[in-house]
C-alpha cells in the first residue's frame, strides 16, 4: 500500500521532522505542503492508495475533495486533539471528506458528535512512541 502523508513537517518542530523521517523510512511518500494546495500532477505520478492528513494542518475541504478525485485514494484524517467544536465549518468539512476520521480521544460523546456532524467512519487511534527514543529507561543504581 502506498501511503501519501500530507503535512507541514516544519523545523524547528522536531516532532514534525521525526514523523516525516519515520514515514519516509517506512517507504511512504511524504508531502510537505506550504500552502493550501496539493499538487495534482504529483498525485497522478505517485498514484497513492491512501492519503493521510493530520486535520489541523491547514488543507481546505475543496482541496481535499480535489485530491481524492485526482488520486482515487482513500482519505484518512487524524486529529490528535479533537476537543474543539466538531461543528466548526472547517473541521467538519475536512472530516466529512475523509473516508476515516481517527481520533486520539475515545470519549464516546466526542466521537458521536463527529458522526452526527457528518463524519463517515470515526475510530479511536491511540498515539504510540518508541520508548527507547522518547522515554529511555536509565538505571538509577
């Protein structure tokens, strides 16, 4: 499966750069957008199976719709902190374009509110980290 990750991946946000590097090492395509535009010619060349977008990264609903149409790929939106208002136009617009909306909060009321607002498939997706890198255990004795 060819995954096309869409994000800003900006320095000095080291976590963004680490994500981009991890995705690239896994053989995924990493697309660093600088505007509200996803290059349709690149999508045609890459031909991804799945578009993966962190929801707060600034791509508008119409652009997501175009990217899905051009690529024919599934769209998965991930929102790491979705405690905001699901009825906000931008948020639910992006969520309603996605084939899956993945949330890091499994609170049933929050998940149901996105479904009621138009999100098709809403699921819990826990965050993960490599404990050897992010929380190394150092012996104290």
